[in-house]
C-alpha cells in the first residue's frame, strides 16, 4: 500500500516502516556478540544509521528512542558514552532506557527509534 | 475531542486511540491463562484483530509492534511461530521483543502495536 | 529544523520532541527517591504535566503511555491508584505496564507518553 513503505521486510518483521510522516525502526541488536557494550552499541547505531539512510533521512531527524540493556547497572555508562558521541548536537530524541533480558544471552543492548520522515 | 478517537476507554486506559493518522493499541494480554505461549499469543493476536477492526482497519496496516515475553529463552520460538503465521505476507511491522515480568505471573506474553489509520 | 521542536535538550536526550503532529515525552523518573511508589508516581506525573505544558497541551491530549515498574507484583496497585486519579475522565491513553530494572536501584517507576499536539 503506497501510504505505508516497508523496508527490509520478511515474514516476521520489517526493519523500517514509514507511515504518517514518521519512520519507525524496530529493535536493533549487534551481529558482533563480543561481550563489550560499547562495541555492541556502536554496531547497533551503525545499523540504525544505515536504516535511516534507506529511509532517506539521517540521525538529525531522530524523534524518540528506546534502549534496552541486559545489565543496566554494569552497562549504562558505557552505552551512554557511545550514544552521546553519536547523537548530533542539538538533535537528541526523547529516550527511555530500561533493563531487559534480550533474545539471546549474548546481546547486551537493543535500540529502537522513531524519526521524522 | 474530535481529533482523538478513544475506543473501549475506562478510567485507567483506552484499548485503542486514533490520533495523527495512527492507531495505537495498548499492551494486550490473554484472558486465558493456560501456561502455553502459543495459545496466549493466539489469544492476544485475536484481541488485536478485534481492536484493529473497531478502528476500521486490519492487520495489513501494522506499522510497529512491541512484544514482551515473561520467559524469552523458553517462549521466543513459540511466540514467533504463531506471530509469523498471523502477519499478512509483505505487511510485517517493525518489532522489538524483550523479556519482562508482566502484570501477573500467569501472563506469558503481552503485545502492543501501532498501525496506520 | 522547524518541523521538529525539541524541548529541554542536552547531548543525551530531549525531554520532549514535537513532530508529525505528536508530542513525545521520554521516560520520566522521580527526583525524590523515597521508596514509595505512590510518591514516585505522583512526582513522575507532575513532571509529565510540566512537559505537556511546555509543549502547549495538557493531559487531556494523551494518546499512549508506557509504564515500567521495578517491582510490578508489589507496586502495580499503588501506581494505578495515583495514575487513575491523574487521568482526566474520558481521556485515558492506551497503556502498557511491565516490570523492568531502571537506571538506578532506587527508582521504582518510569513513565513515557505520546500525546497529540
């Protein structure tokens, strides 16, 4: 349907959906399972950059983000260090960060965002 | 207010809210508490189908979904089996799935979605 | 960019972002860390009222909410008591409430909302 644009779609999920003027990017995780939250966060944000690009925008258009950490006490500071360096000055989205066990034990961080098309 | 349509509203929450061209359906759980994630997922998706219908649309309009599982290691595959069969081909929303303890110990899965009006 | 309005923005996050006709308020927590979920919920909702006001709207415009509780078995009823009293009659948003460890052990509740501009 032309008012919904789905990008990288399979039977389970789309990586990106554009609708109602917004760009939704689902929960992204790192393919590199090295147990280092800074590395995994960097990989996740690199994927998000790629999906924003496929949607025709970039990270200056971020509206809202959710971050899940497998161990928030241990990894909150490390995730934030990489996150803060990634966010364009003056363009920070709203954010909520909570702890959650993710789809595999090796995943330390998952991030979903909404942006403006 | 005519620019916000609320469906099945009580003092705590609405099951559905239409606004800004989108349809929001809050976190739905199964009334049947049988400890079987496939059954509970099917019941949740049946409820979501009903709420989409009340909003005048159907599951081909799905934009985004969040899934919470009480035990992601045990139940991820079972939930996905029912989910994958439910999603219309080519219409998958973005999705994030994490583990979370839900409002009662008997609830195994909760799903919230956003769709396009 | 004039089509995105960011309020109370730092390098990590904005407290409020307006875009696509919606107002996004990120996950808010209580500055008062007294271990009382009713008190913390009241403080969170007071902050949300303030951010809605900065966005030029009020709680009658709520569309969707997510609530995270550090101990859902213990604190669900207490949070709901304060929440139910706060929601304007007939204006309840959709909602999802799950348990999650929050950014510090003393935080008992975190709430994020989406409203209509």
